[in-house]
C-alpha cells in the first residue's frame, strides 16, 4: 500500500473532516474541570479575499500547542471568532456594492469553510462575532462603565483625519503620517470626538509589562509608545514682562549651557510675548507650521520652511540671570512636555543645528575626551554623552548625568524655579469614528439634561440597517442622516433627544473578545466571574507583530479598567504572547522576496495547496519553513519535499515488515524512539516546531536505514506525536493499524535513561565565522541539519538573504549571506 499523493490524501482528509464536523474532538469541558489551557489566536477580520497561508502560520502554531495540551489531559479552550466591524469590512462592502452585514456574513462562511481544512481543534460552540447584537450589547455596556467612571469624555480638538476613509483616527493608527489602513496621508481636522483616558493608565500599562512572558521587542515597542520621561520643569521669566515660560527638560544639568529658548509656534503665549517689530514675521511662520503634518514637523527637512523665527523677546536664565533670545521652531511639539524647550546647542544635535542657523552662542558645559573639537576647542558636533560638568558655577566638576542632574534638580527646586516632573508620550485614545459599520456609542444628547447614557436594560443600541451607509465626509457619521433613528426620547426627562451618531473603532470589539469566549451565549452579563477566575488570563496568545501596540495596548487597557472597576480578578489578559513572522514569497513582478499581497501577485492560496498536497502537508510545511518568530520565504519545492516525507513515513509504518510485537522490539529501536520523543518534546517546549519537524525526519532517516521493527506500543507513541502536526494521517493510521481513536490516546512520555544520545557536534558558520554549534545523529543529511542550525543562529540570519549553503556531512555547515 502506498500513500498516493492526491487521490488518497484527499479521500482520507475528507473522511476525517466529515467525522470531525459531526463529532468534533477536544471540545472544551465545563469550567472548573481540571487543569486548563486557554489557547487563543488573534481572531481574523473576515475580508473578501479569504484565508491566506499567512493566517495558517499562526493558526497551525497555536493548534499544535492546543493539541499537545489536550493530549496531556488539560481542559483546553481553543476558540475562533470574527472581528467583523470596522473599516476593512465596510470598505469591502462598498466595493462590492452590498450591505456590510451581507458581505460580512458571506466572508465568514468562506473563512469557516477554509478553516475546516486546517483541522484545528476549535470549539465552534464558542464562536463570537463582534457584529452580533448579542455581543456588541456588551461592548456598549463596557463603554458605559468607562463613561460612568469618568474615563470617556467628549472634546473638540484637531485630530488625525483620513481624507480617503473619511474618518478620524487614533494616534496609534497613523503610521509615518499616513492612515494605517489605506496609506493616505493624514490631515488635521477639528471635530467633536469621544476620547478614552488611556493616559490615566500610562504607569500601570508600563509596569504591567514587567511580569509578562512576551517577546522583548513587543514590550520595548509598548514602553517606547507610552514614553515615560523623567525630567524637570524650569521657570524662565520673560524680560520686561509678567509672563513666565515653563520649559520641560530631561537634562537639567545643562542649565548653564542654555543660550536660547524655543517655543512650539501654536502656544498661546507666543503672541503675548512677541515684540511689535516681530509680529508679522511670527504670524506668517505660525500659518506655515499650521499647514504641516505632525510628522513633517518633527522630522524637519523641508527646505521651504525656515528652521525658526525670532519673537523679539528675551528670557532670563534663573540660575545666572543671562538674557537669552526666544524663538519659535517647528521641531518643538505643542502637546509634549510644556511645548517650550531650552536650547543647549553644545549637547543636543537639533539645538546645535538651530544655533548654527541663527548664529547663537554654543557654550560647552560637559567635558569628555569623546567630545569632537577643532583646534580652537570649539565643538564640531553636539556632544550628547556623559562627562564632567564645566562652565557651570556650582555644578562644576560633578559627573553630569548622575550627581550633576540630581544636584541641579535639588537646587532648582530649592530656589523655587523648577519642579521634578514625569511626562508621557502616550495620548488619550480618540475613540469615535464617523463611519457606519461599528457599534453605536450608547449615549443620548438631550437639550435639557445634556449627555445621558442609554440605560443598561435598553442595550444594545442596535445599528439600523440602512439604504445609504457610505461615509459622508462632513465629520458626521452616516447615521446622522437617519432621523427615525437619531430622534429619540431622553431616558432621564422623557423629552425629545438625539442619539449620538458616532460609532466605535474596530478595536472596541477586539479589546475584550477573549473574555467572552468561555461563555459567548451568556445573556445576563458580558462574562461570568467564575469563568474569569478559571479560564483567564490567556495561557498562550498567537498573532502577528503588527498588533504590537494597537490591539495589545488597547486590550491591556480595557482589562485594567475592568479590573479596577471590580469586574475582573486579574489585570493582564495575555500571560504568554507569541508573534509569528510573516510568509514572504518571490514576486515575479519585482524580482524581490516580499510579503505576500494581492498587488504584488505573490499570494499562495491555502486551498490550492490543500488540493495539491493535502492539509497535513501544508500544516507541516508551514511549521518547517523556518523559526516561527521570523519572516520566512515560501518555496514550492519545500512544500513538495514535505509531501514526500509524509509519503515515506506512510510507506514505512504501513509496511508489515517494519512491525513486530512489543516483546520483539529491539532495545536499539526503543532507544531511538525515546530519543526522538525527547528531542521532539524539548523542541516544542522551546517553541521551535520547525526543529521538531526535523526530529521526525531524522527519526525516519535512521529507521529507514536499518532493519527497524516497531511494536504497537511504540507505534502508538509515534503516531500520537505525529497527530499534532498531521492529524488526518495520524488518525487514519491509528485506526487502520492499531484500531485506536486519537481521543482515547494520551501524550507519550519518554524514558530519559533510554534517550541517551549518540550524537556529533557540527560547527555552524556564517560567512566563514563560527557562530554556533548543533548536535545531531551521525550522518544526518543537510535538509535536517539546516533548520536546526538556522534556529541556533537565528539572530545572525534575521533580515539577511542566504545566497549559498556549504554543507559537509558530520563536519560543517556554513551560511553565506548577503545584507
Ligand atoms: C535641554 C536639553 C539638553 C535636552 C540636552 C536634551 C539634551 P524625552 O526624553 O523624549 O522626554 N523637548 C522637551 N519638550 C519638547 C517638545 N515639546 N518638543 C520637542 N522637544 C522637546 O526628551 C526630552 C527632551 O526633548 C528635553 O530635554 C528637551 O530638550 C526636548 F543636552 O532640554 B532637552
Ligand atoms: Zn433630558
């Protein structure tokens, strides 16, 4: 019997998928039933283009861990659902000319059919859909809790506005000055907005990161985004005026090196201090800056816009009475710190360039051998490092960044001209969207009572199904054009009132969906306290790194708020996070290896791969492609190689010549199996599934090279292990050869004393330099050594292209890379 590619694979996979549809394996047991494992995928938004092999990368990975835990006897919660509100879904519907709820339902049906082929052990009884009124009733309820706690407020301010999507955006949704969704440059628009006070949680969001088992990269991104900065506010009197300017600095030790001040052009004090002679020039400059995008401002480099302008006014340095000129410049941001900066050109690069342009004095106050100077002792560039203070009166001789800074703060506070201050880069979260396809914000505007929350027993405020849902572009949501919906009665005074017409951002539904999965049908509450105590936090969360700030920061914020309001017993939602890398592929158009996308024409459709090679082969190839945290290049040859491996495996175990009774099994065969189990389990445990695939291949190589006979006991261990990668084939073989059902099996254990190793150590080189070692069985071939080696030296390969591989069996593996 041979495992014929295609017909037989398809037949077997279809048979098992049908069985699993009728009788799904690994379904979640009731709350409280033994040890639990909550394995979560970032739920997809059901786009019109269906699943992509990139989706498979995350979903197969999480399924492997869910399956291992299930076979270990855990009560596993491995759910799936739909993040179906929001811009992409609405834009997709507009493109097709149908209603968003119709296209969303269609897209979900396609996704579900495709997911069935993935054969993950999802519990579909737990499915959630953010656009279901039974779900978003609770999304609205959570908003009301925040509103009542004073964490939601309305304000009119200039916000990021995407002219193409015709909606306001949160700061987190603006990437390099462009809309995160469509890439259109963002402009500033002044409209009333609902805003969430995420800044109240800046410190908790920061300190909470310390206890999380998350990739360091993601934690760093969140830390930088929150941007805590410890500094001082220093007060500068304006000469000949009653005005006082507050300056925010993180370098108070440089106070004697200040030779000018710079204000953000839009500060309201600007015109009060500007002299008569300078008024026209200052106003012109303000108008120029107003027209710039925030990014254009801080990155500078616009040759048409002057670096700055003089106000005509002077400030007095509080420590030495020096009079210094006050300028405006685009590089100072109005809403960071105090919006006024003290210019220390000797020790800050931007200040140095500014002083250069306006011919302002440069006074060095930190001395170090590393400071670059000309023959006359003038600094050639700003020196930003540490050193000994000079030209600084009572600060002289002190080490600058440590004692110098501390002494400066102490002295400034004592003299009443400065105050220690914490500053954050995080801004409050702009939460309203002027679009149709989202949760209505459950508030009512009453002429008499003002803003009134919709009573909780009247939730959900349902999104009406309307003829015209296209964005208006006026700054109002399309809902504002439906008088029957807008006009309502005030819940308080019963007088006439109008509904809030803005909707929530897509993040609103994804900030708490993981709390809903344990009991998605609960009618009386968003979630049950007992479920929360048992199931949460999530044990393993798998998803793309593109959510490093947005979703992951917002979800942490929601959980912290719900915790503080007494609704949750924990304050961090995701104990362990894993970010899978992207799937890249050579694009014929550009000749480059790029992220898969429709426009580049390099997308691989998982359906085609399943048809050609089978779901099991695709699952294994996805895992085998490379270290799961790195971006990896798709190669068709890799896919067929994995299919061949599966066929060899099938041929081997179904051959009666390779089987015996347990008693007849040789000690060598048993030992080899235990060594395999040890390798496999350790590699899975270290999140290296690609190398766990390699351990399978190593085993098969060894087994095929001698007279190998397996007893049923060993065969079962082997097949149960295979099942986490290739569930169809493993289930079929268990049934055919051992008359067993996977659900009746358990995760194999190994005997460490049997698993002792007979291995050799191969040096790994990168461009001829020794970068690591890998231990393998003698005569292990290149296709197995390579992934093991790649894992060991992943950091040397990240972002690099391997142009050549030199492999000498048992001796050496050398990667020749190009930057
Ligand atoms: C004097 C100084 C001397 C500074 C020196 C730096 C180096 P972080 O760490 O990001 O908080 N700054 C303050 N407010 C600003 C604003 N609204 N727009 C642009 N720049 C601003 O950075 C704080 C430093 O950035 C502050 O310390 C200030 O420049 C500048 F050798 O003050 B410093
Ligand atoms: Zn009223």
